[in-house]
C-alpha cells in the first residue's frame, strides 16, 4: 500500500480522529467506536494494493479491475 493514497484522505481522517477524541473526552463510547469503525473503513477505501499485470502483448488491463489482492 502506498502512503500517497492514504494521504489523499487526510481531511477525512482528521475529522474522524477529532470525533474520536471528542467522544473520548465526553465519555461517549459509542462515538469512539463509530469513529474507529469509520477510520478502518476509510483505510480500506483509500488502499492502493500492488498489482502484477499479466504478461503478453494482446492483454488489456483495466485501471480498476475489481480484484482484491
């Protein structure tokens, strides 16, 4: 995974971390759990896995092939 892709979502991560901090400060456990789940979702959403293109001259590789590696 490249850090650059996660960097693009930095504003979202900042808001979610702020929500988790406020929830922890106020004692709202549900807000901390919700923010943590959304952070995990965003990490998965902004991931950029390394992919190996198949060899061959007549092969077409889509930019988003939907294969999870």
